[in-house]
C-alpha cells in the first residue's frame, strides 16, 4: 500500500454489503427498555441498527488478540499495551478491557502513576492533547484508534475515536417466531420454573456495514509519519479482520460479506487485503519502535 495516495485525504469511508451466512433472518441487537433499535427514514423506509458503534469498537479490538495463545496476534507483536496483574494469577490488559487505560483494573493499579505523571494534567491549566497523544502512542496506541476518556485523571483528558463502525439494515421486515423451555419433570411449576412459552423477533432486510477512519485526526496528533502510517495500517487491519472472521454478532446473527468492499472516499482507493496488511505491519511496527515504551508491554498490579 502506498500511503502517499491517502496522505491528504481527511477520511477513509468504507461500505460493505452483508448477508446471513445461512437463511434470511438475523437477530438484532437489543437494548434495555427498548429492544430492537428500529426507526423510519423520511420516506417511510423501515431501518434497523443491527450493531452499534460501541459494539463494533469492541469487535475491532478483539480481533487483535489471540485467545488461544493469550497474546497479540502475530502481525501486531511489538505494539505497546498495558498488562495488569490481578489476584490469583489472573491478568487483563488494555487490548481486552473495553475502556482501555480507563479500566478500573488499569488506573487503580500500582504502576499507573507513571503514566498519569507523563500525561501531565493539571487542574485549571490548559491541557496539551498532543502530549497526551505521545503518551498514548508510548503505552497503548489502541487508545489513539478507539478513543479514550480518562475522567479519573481529568474531565478533559479525552480523545474521540479515529476509527468507528456500525451495521445497519434497510427495508426490514419483522420475522416473529417463538419456542418453549421444557421442564420434563414438573411442567406446571410457576414463575418460569416449569414449561415457559416465549416469543422471538428476528428480521429480514438488506444489511450494510460502515467504517469511518478519520485520517485528519490521526495526522492531528502530530506524531510524525512513521506513527501515522502504523496507526492507519492497524485501523485498516482491524476492518479487514472483522470482515474476515468477526461477523458472528450473536447466535442467530452470523453474517458474511456479500459482494465488494466499497471505498466511498477517497475515490479510486482500494482497501488492502488482510494478507497485504499482515506482511506490512511488522516493518511498520519496527519503524515506529522509538515511540513505544521499553519493553512495549507495561506491567502494573491492580490494587482493590
């Protein structure tokens, strides 16, 4: 990939048609006291938010972690993150924690003080976000991609997502069904302990995934070309990996790509294939190594 082709572009906008991997129905995401997030366009078209920006951010982080080896995927070896030791040998880290450095298992840990000191927030003083970006690049570069809000440090210590995504479905139709939970011994028990008949709402419709990479924001960090190229490449890798094997949102919502990966902006640009990005990343990581903590994995210990 030639980074020169996108260096002056403000955004990378990607749209991808999806379909159920089997059948025609799909299970929507559900929200407390709301259920499925359906809405109508001005022309009356029935729409559904199938997967939210928050959930897609989690999925784009998850694809960076190899659960079988409890480590980063091979292509991302060497990028910085913070690992926290909990009790009884349990560990977590900023790749797995939904709020990254703002996880209570990170900021309440012995060793986080150094990171907080380097951020350099002082109450009632102007805050230097470029300095924050430099610290995040050093300790947890994923926070520069997925955003961070360190309210425990200061209410203005935050960076929005530079990479976001969501999934919508249009022309949706409700596909109601149901089932029964059997109690073969005492089916007449009350309060859900016997046989329970339940309803189930699924949907059909045209599904599209959307991704937005804010290249202007990444360049605005002021980190330099090597850091910018690495952040852009990792963001593209996350998009590709989700499309490759991260589209099983729920038991009854297992999707696959249904056509071309369309880059809407910039015109003429093609999103690199996963294999191309995997071959590029080790060299890009090596070139950006001076930005990282040494060693790149910072160890902290959680304090209750």
